[in-house]
């Protein structure tokens, strides 16, 4: 039969597109049966590309029509006659046998087809197969294949109403037998502790006895993997290529070298996922800030953790104290009336700098004073809950740096570790300094630390000798990124040779990840790259002597810059977990995760809104025995937000929305 579409070639005007289906009457004449075969055919205003083939495998030729405005599929409802569909596999004549002539002999008639590559305008019909309508014949006497190499093969007989594959010089080939997938079973959850996933399926076999090989397919978020040439019905896959908490699809095909047989199913599994209750995000009447700080401390000695916040709200700089008030059914935060200097690109810390037993406030950053922006550092002394301005600045005001409290000389009073820029404009003249506390007055210890901005420095006893050492990272002011360790040797800070990667816009964080009794080092931050700043998260294990080696566990952690990190025992199991917030690159890829320590892996337990220019504070806000956390920074819309998360490891009543 013959299907014709598009305008008559002599017309290039607006003549309507006309289609024809000519049925072969068997005597050399044709009848147009288009209207009967396609009742209600839609009007298509432009030219159509047509392709024919057995789309649903029922042996009847279907039709696909495509144009710039329409894609139409017509399934042939079939009839009472018989058919045969033939695919070729060449050995020397090309894999698909293109160019071969196929002659089918049945019921005293000969039917001729050619295997062609491209049969009409911009289309390929029948998928490199020969489809033959046999009329009333139920048996094909023989099939002659004239291969393009000149070889001639004769095959048969064959029953009608089937699809067969003929191999050059060999004969009919049957596909491998169907087979089911076994493990993992549908929707099975693979535990995060598993180092590998074992995939198994029932073995297939070839009816002709040919060896069977398998191809494995795995698809999921960020993954489209194919493994070929498997000879056994099993594959062990490393779980490090999988994303936690995600669903994956897998299947297998079997091949005898000619045919490919798909498994009888396509299965799914899930990798890891939450095992503890996610925290409750408590709505609090506290403004979010960016380029700032948040710190827990009990300034009024009532046993509750109060909150100190500094930073940029998007419209102005603030420095505020919020008192924890548990006079109601549920503890809330209320602002206190206190006149602190508002600061941004800032740090604010609770510190008992005068040794009187209550917490004072220390601020540093950029402050708007008399219509100007100046750099400040300032103590506010706590006197019975009122905070009084101390006119003696402890150190030069800084911005874009860090401020940490620790007693490096073991004299019982808190000393200061300060980094950041001391000028508002280039050259920024960054510093990294230790200020020794002598009776509430602070003196530069002349520690010789490398000056940095856009970074962070922290205290830690890295070698277990009872005094505080220093780690720092940041940008030196000349575009060079560094990370340094300094060992405290009787009050002198000696640089420790390391291979730590240079980072900026991040944090140095300490905790015993591997449970061996010493402090390991977690570095977050960024390096320069094609995406301006590209996030990094690196974990280094301490050998107990202050020497650090890279840990493969950091491959479980998302890269994060412009954020914050904290090491804590979130779930109360005695192991150190990881809290991480930030961005993967300068402009994209927000990261907000709690990773549980599973003694050999760090598992993504739950997610939260990853914030840019963020600050993080951790403490047991409600006194129930588990650690809560506060996160503030810039949200995805550019506005600062505040997130207050209540740990539900030990369940407690929470307020209704």
C-alpha cells in the first residue's frame, strides 16, 4: 500500500495539505481509503514528515506524522490477515544488514523488501526491519536474503505472526531468555553504613547456547551510569557515588551478541535517609542578619541561654541582646533595653573580661557614628543586667574577620584571638593577633601570626599539652589564600609545617570526629576558580601530637563557603556530628545539613536552609539535654533571615503555629 502526504509539488501557494492512503487492490490499481482509515483527521496547516513501523509490537504497521506544529501517532487496530517481521544481523555485511534484499515466499507468492537506511524525507521507517503482510498465509515456506556482499542465504520454513532475527550464514537467532531482578528489592533502603550495594539478578540463558553478557544501568540524581560486559549476574557498587536520602532506578539487559533482552522489570532503591527526628523550627521575633554574629550566653545567671546578635538586617546595622524568658508556658526571647553600638561585618561575643562572674559584651565591626562609618572594638560591662560603655578599646576595630575567646596563658582570665581588616578601603591592613588579658586590660601578645581577612582563627589544644594552640585561614590582603597552624610553646606561637589547603570565606572548627580523644580539624571556605569562589570542606585527623592527615570522610560533606560550621554531639550518642551551612560557589548551590557520625561515614541526617554570610550558635536553649542551634544569614532572595531550630532528640511540647 502507499501513504502520500504534503502539497502537490507544482503548488507553492496556500493550497491545503492533502493526505492519501492508497490501498493496493492486488491488480496493479489503488483505491484512496484515507478518510475511512483516519476518520476525524485534524487539519494540519504545514508539511508533514511520515514514518511507518510496528510501534506496539502487535505486528500491524502504525503511522507517525510529525510537523512543526503537530506530532500525531496512529495505532493500527489490525485485522484478520497474517504477517512476518524480519530483522537481519550481518557478520561481514554490516551489523544491521543495510542494503540487503529480503525475499519471502509464502502460499505461492513472493514478497520483496529492502533493508534501507532512511526511507522518506527526514525519517526512518520500520527500524531497519522488513515487515511483510502475508494475507491468508499462516506459514512462510522460505526466506532468501541477498546480502550486499553477494552472499545469498535461504532460511525457513517459519510460522506467520512473529518477529524473527536472521543471522548471516547461520540462521534464526532467538534472544536470551527473560529474567527477573533480585536485589536490592523494590524501594529497599540501603543503610548509610554500607560500603557497597550488591545488585543481583537471575541468570539468563541463550536458546542456541551462546554465552550471555549483561549490561547494568543505574539512574538517579546526578547519576547516569552504565556498566557493560558483565559475565556474572551480580555487581558490587561503591556507595560513595550515591547521594544520601535519594531514590535510584536500576535494571539489566542480557545479550547473546545478536539480541538484547531487557530484564522483566525496572527496580528502585533508596540510599540512606533520616534516622532521627528533624528539629522544629521555632518562629522567633528576632531579625535576621548577614555579615554578623550570634552567640549564646547566660548574662543574667538565671540558668537560661540568652542571645547576642550583631550584623546587617538589610536596612541597618544592629547589636541586640535577647533575654530568655521562661515565665510563660514555653520559653521565648524578649529584647532588653540596652544601648549597644550597632555594628555590621561584625563579631559579638559574651566574655567575662573583668572577672566579676557575669558575662560582659565585646563588639567589633563597622559602626555608623555621626553619619560616618568607622571601625570599632568595644566592651560593654555587665552591671546587674545593665551594660555600660567601657571607653577603653581593647584592640583596633576590625571587619570581615573573626573574634574568639580563650585562656592561652592559663592564668584564669579570657584572652582574645582577633583577625580581620583594620581599614575600610584598600589597603585593608589585615591583622591576626592575640591580646593577653591582664586584669581586664588587653595587651598585644606579639604572637607573630600571619595577618588575614575574610577568614577565621580559633583556639584548640592540638597536642594535648594543656595549653591553647591556634589555627587560622583567610586571605592575606594580596590575593593569596592561606591556612596555618601555630603551636603554643610556653606562650610563644610557633608555626607548624602543614599541607593544609589555603582557604578564605570559611571557618576552622575543632572536634573529635574519630573518637580517639584528640581534636580533629574541619576546614570550610573557598578557593578561587571559574565560579569566582568555589567551596571546599576538608577534614583532617589529629594523631594526638598535633600532626594532621587528610580524612576520606570529607567526601561525605558538601563543599561550603561564605558560611559556618560546628562540631557537636547532636543526637547524644557520644559521637561528634557536623553542622554545616554555606554556598557551594559564590552565587549558587546552598548547603544546609546536619551530618551524623556513624563511625566510618558522615551521613546526611536532615537539611535546612543554607545561608550566605551566615553565623551559627549552638546550645541547649530549653535545658532538655540536647543541643539546639540558631542560624542567621542571607536567604535565597537576598534578604537576611533567622532560623531557630529546637532539637527533638528528647521530645518536648512545642508551641502551636
